[in-house]
C-alpha cells in the first residue's frame, strides 16, 4: 500500500473518531472510524516491518558481519550459548538494505552474560527463512514475528557495548534479583531453579527432566512471564499501597513503574508486555474518576498492542493470552456470580444463624467454586488453540489448576516480598520469604508427577484443518458475548438449568 495515502487515511479516520466522541455522534460512527484508523495504521506498520528485498528469498546462505542491538534474549539451552532477537544497526557496504531489520541470532560466547540492549558485532552465517512448506516450528514462529533473517554459528568480533542508562539499570536489577531470590536457599539447586524460573522466566536453569514434566502437563506457561505473574504482582503492590494509605492515582503510577521495571527485568517478552498493557489500562481505569470495566480494558490493551506490533496477531501467545482472559471475563466470572447468587439465596431461604463455622464453610465454598469457574473457562477457551499449536488437550487441567494456580500465586507473592526486602538490603527477611516457595514448589512437583501417570489426563490431538482451531476459539468468545448482550437464560449461557 502507498505510504503517505495510508498515513493520511488512518489519521483522518482517527480524527473523525475523536470528533464523533466530542460531538455526541452515533456510537457506530466512532466504532467504524476508530476500527478503520487502527486497521490502516497496523497494516502500514506490518508492511514496513516486512520490507526486505525480494532477492533475499532466492539467495543462498552466506557469511556476513553484522552489528546488532539485542532486543530480546531467549533462555540459554547451553551454558556457553546465547540466542535472541536483534535489530541490525550496521552492515558491510554490500548489505545496506538490511539495516534496521530484525534478525534472529545465535552465538557461542565465553562472556558471563549478554544483556538486552547491548550492541554486538557478530560474524556468522546469514540466511533467509526457507519456504513455508519446509519451515520448522521455530522458523514458523519467527515468520509470525515478522523476522525473515537468521544469523547462526556467529562469533563475537568485539567486546559487547552496553546500551542506554535505562537498559544498564535493568541489567543490574536483573542480576541483583537473581542473587536475592537465592538468598538463604543456595544449596537447594533444583527447587531454586524452578523458583527463579517462575519469578524471572529463567527456563534455562531447569533440568531436562523438569522441562519434560512441565511440558507434558501443560504447565510450562508458569515459566513464561505473562498475565498470571504481572497480575499477581500488580495486586500485591496495590495491596501494599492500600495498607500504607497511598492515594489511588499516585499508587497506580508508582505501581505501574515498578511493574514495568519487572517486565523489563524479565526480558520484556511479548507475553509480559501484553500483560503489562492489560494491567496498565485496568489499574489506571479503576484509579480515575471513571471506572473502566475489565473487558473494555482488555480490548483497549489489545488495540494498543496490535497498533504497535501488528504481527503479534499471528502469534500463539497473543491469541492464547487474549482468548483465555476474554473467556474468563465473559463466561467464567459470570458463571461464578450466578452460582454464588443462587448459593446466597438458599442461605437466606433457610434463614440459618451464621455461626463462625458456617461463615467459614461459605467462604471456602465461594473460593473453591470461583477457582473452578475460572479454571474451567480458561481451559475451554484455550483448548482449541492448545490443540492447534501444541497438539495437546488436557482435561485434567481443569481440576489441576484449582491447586496449581493458588500455589503458583503464593510462590509469586513470596517472591515479590523477597525482592522488595532484598533490594532494601534486608537479607534476613528476604531469606525468610524465600523458604516458603521451596515447600510449595516441592508439593507442586509432587502433584505433577502423579498427574502424568493418570490415563487420559493429557491427550494428543490435532485439527484436520488448521483454521478450525481459530474458528472454534472465535465462536466460543462470540457466543459468550452474544449471550451476555442478549441476557440469555442461564441454560444457554452456562449449560445449567
């Protein structure tokens, strides 16, 4: 598409959307103009990020020397190996068209660490991704991220150059966090590697046996910094600020700054950035005069994420993240609200005297049912895409998550307090909070070891047509939204009379 006409069209539509809000025009005009403006802007962004000379599609792999800026690092598979995504900032004179393009790189290095934001001068084998039919799963993932070039078997030609002050600060915070999370528990290497993996996304420290266990049980997502981690950390910080009686707006600003530093510290993976966007919209929305409903915050964050990086629409992580959260908001939480209202109505009918034991029972019932509803909705929403991308359906996950999510939440909360006190140089208190997760992680591993032995707990499945996975997921969310909008009877919404 032509560059300037597309920019003009997108700008005009977005200006129209803003004007329609102020002039109280019909809501469909705002929706149509806003959607069109965002779509054109996203399409232009996508077009610009994919512009690589066509001749590279037929050129053979060749040796090349590139200077790249590290934007993202992947967990280490080997001690002396580093790989990630970078942006090409300098090339040889005969490769000028490759500047400013993204590239996947892998290198063997004796460096203690390569940090995000560093400038690396690499010499290796430069290749263009193969044709779609012959790509590996990882190469397909790179293509979905608008990455068409790979630099493999690379050697570092000069010492790495550190990034800007913020990136250097994040690097120091990350190194400090790794040390803090090990305070007092250094001798327990196996649970410590799981603990650091859950808090900082360091999957490289996991043993092969543990990686296989978490992959088989579908719980490897606990080590990908996502909505679970960012949401729990945000809620924990909000609770601390409430206890300290800090006003809503300052607490939201300070809290989001801390959450952002955490996201950067863990590598700023797409899933973590998406979760931060969701959290930012929700936290700021609830802190301002007008309270933003969760689903609107979810949609707003999705629009912003896609506007900045349209190619994420094709990634499994984006689709799973927003589908699961949308399923929880449109089906899981309404189901819980319905069951809770019915339960409370029965209590009022019996007019029972609420003893302490009965109150405790009812609170426990609400907690268990609420967790079950959230787990069931997340499993239903993610099932079509899990089959599509991973070839696994996990029926047992509905019940397993009732235990795993609270356990993981407690581990993350303990980790937050450990980091807070560790950064305040209170090592004794930090060590105290580090010991709790050891027991929780051991119990989690015990549960997973037992779960993999249950027949039918995890089924290997696939779609005959790949598009069916996306179609079923879309139909699930669309049906829950339609039923909610039409205020359908409970049987049609939840399958209960």
